[in-house]
């Protein structure tokens, strides 16, 4: 099974403070990898290394090797803009732009320089269908995206990422601001699209991780404690810390 | 028994304080409201006297070009054509806003997006200082620098709409900039993050997302700037030339509603037609600032809907 992203000995420093202590984690193609662990364990920070969003934070240094399709993500030759088109991201809070639904989903396509209106229309429709929100917005594509509910907004944001056709989608607790029904819809759509995309999802919800992910990685205090197939990790954790966390002894 | 009853039925200290607070707040609000209403009444009653008491037709007032209220024209009606001043006021207002907007947008972007730290340290105090300079100083600088430069470059006397526009440009620039800075700061940071995560460059995220999201704020800022330009009297009066003629170009002397008001109001007798005609000009000014305010509100409520 091919790994689309491989990371070796990733360390991240905020100034002098080391926040990630040498992470080795691989993301197999077309699988959902869940990153679990208590707050402050570094899973979101690690996720944001993968599309270089940490570049926006001043004072951050990252060492180690992070490779996408065998190419170094942090090499000086890397085109960050092109990288972020390959590595899409969905945030914790739904963050659609204050434009129409159509303009939101078409945003990335227009950035990529696609002028063909018909192609844009097709892609917008496909993406909204993939994000399981088409039925709810198809009659209101010109309405402001912010006039929809939180769950719908988050699915519009997912459609916005899907439209660019990234290879891997990073999701930073995409359902934690949503009600259970909306969260369930997003879980379903993730299962539907996983044959086309690779997904890395940070979640606090262990049931969610066990329902949707193929592989799970457990983070604690900036270290990767254990990683393995979701079934193995949940049923027979090798480390005591993992078992304690899964059983609710802390976190 | 009686004592308990009294205690239970009389209001507590907190309730009494609450009542007093409400009363004071209500009185203050009422006073301010009364003030606004009486200003409107005052200006309207005098300003409308031109039309009702002196029987000048409103259309003539707005469309005629001769302003000489103490004289009677050939057709037997007083010469109170306010068109030159109306055109003058609108010209300097619109031109200075058009001139100032690109500068204000660049400065605001520099302060919020490009160099927030330096912008905060250097430009913020500069802008606050510019707002605080009294208008007579602007007028004086305009008179001693702008007017001679315009005279040297464009010919004529140097007084006129161009000089007025240039002086107003400096005066409305800080207004538009500081208001637009506030509106840019209120654009949530996650729009920027989302745009970058989709593969936008920094510049693309600024002009495709942040500028677009802040358009209502920009319009509000421009209108506030225009309201300031429209109402500015002293500085404009010093550089525009004060000739009540319909302006044919930008470098010949002209006048605005405010400049005619400040020059004329001391030289007329209360209750006479020349005085009433000036009040009518003031009424136009007041209605225009009301219109600017309404426009800001309309844009504001539209902006909220799209947020």
C-alpha cells in the first residue's frame, strides 16, 4: 500500500520550546487516518505542518523530513501555493467566505486560473454533490453562504476543498462545532469520498475515529504514542497510555 | 405586622437606584433628541421662508445660476440661483473622495495586511494627527502652497475647485483611512487562513477575499469622508475663490454652499430675503448630511446581511 505522505522525526519548536518531539507517521493513499489524543497533544499542530499552515505563525521552526509523493514539503524549492492545492484543509469552525455558495466553491478553481464557465459549473455541482449538500443548496446557489446552517456551511467548505481536487484533505476537528446530525452527515460523506481522496482527520471524538477511520494515531504530549489499524488500536492497544486514554482514565 | 407589610410593599434600594438611573438616561436622551429636532426646526423654518414668505420658486432656487440675493433680476424675482454652489459643493466632494479612496485603500491595506506592526506604530499616530489638525490650518497651508502651485501649473488665479479638491483630499484621507482600517480589522482572520489553505497567494487572499469582504465597510468610509468634505467650510472657503459662478473648469474661482454661508451670514439682516436665502442653503446642507447618514445606514444593514 502506497503512502502518500511520509514523515520522519518531525520536531516543531515555538521559539525554544519543543512542541512536537519527533513524529514518524505515514498516510496511506485513499485511506482515512484519524489523529486522536487529548487537547494540547500536538495533533492539530502536526496536521498543520502537512500543508505548511504553521508558516503563518511567527517563531515556528520545523525539523525532520516531511514528504508528499516523495518530495520534500519543506524544501526551499517547494511551491507552497501548489502544495496547498494538493493538500486541502477543512477547519474546525465552518469558514465560508461571505460570498454566494457558487463563488465559494468556485473560489479555488478561479484561483487556479480556470476561465471556462461550464467547467466551473460542472465542478461546483460535482463537489457539492460529493459533499452531500447539493440537494440543500441547489436552488439557492446565489445566496450568501453564511445564510445557511453551521452544518451546511461546513459541507460547503468541504465542497470548496473538493473542487480543487486535492490529493489529500486535512480536517481539523471538522465536526466539533456541529450538532450530532450534521456531524453524522459529514462522517457519511467522508466514507463516500474515501476511494477518491486521502483524508487525515483530527478528532476528539473517539467513536467518530472508530467509525470512519482505517488507521488511527494516538498523540500524547507532543509524541506519537501508538499508530496502527483502527481496529487493532481500539481493540488491542499495545501501549498502556493508549489503553488508559481509550478507557477514559485521563484526557 | 405593619412594619413587615411596609417592608414588603415599599420598593428596595436597588429598585430606586434603577429608577433614578433610567430617569437620568431618559432625560439625557430626550434632551439630545430635542436638540436635533430644534436644529431641524430652526433651519427649516428660516430656509423654507425663502419659498413661502418671499415666494421664490423652489425650482428657480435650485436651477438658476445667478446668486445676488439683494438684487432683483430682470424678470422681477430676486436673484437667488443656488446652482453654482450646489455644483461646487458636489464637485469638490466627489473629486476629493475619488482622489482619496485609492490612497486610503493602500494605506489601510499597508497598516492591516502588509506591515501591521510598523503600520500600527508609525501610520496610526500620523493619521490621528491629521484628523486633529484644525481646518483653518489646512486652509492656510492650501492658501500659501496649493493655490500658488495650481496657479503656476494651471494658470489663472489658482483659486478654484482644483485647489479645494486638493485641500479636501488631505482632510478626508485620514477619515476614510481610519474607518477602512477598522473595517479591515473586523474581517475575520479565518477568511485569510481559508484562502491561503486553498492555494491563494498572499496578494490573492487580500484582493479576492479581504477586499471583497470589506466592500460595505469601504463604502461607509467613503461616504463618511464625503460627508466631511461636503460640510467643510473654512478650509474650502480660503482656497476656492468665492465667486458665485457656475464653474466651467477646475481652476477658475467658484464657491460651495458652505463657503457662501460663511462669507455671507454676517452681512445680512435677519428676516430679510438675503438672510433667508442663506438659510435655504443651510437647509440643503442639512438634508444632504441626512442623506449621507441614511446611505451609511442602508449600506450598514446590507453589510450585516452579507456577513
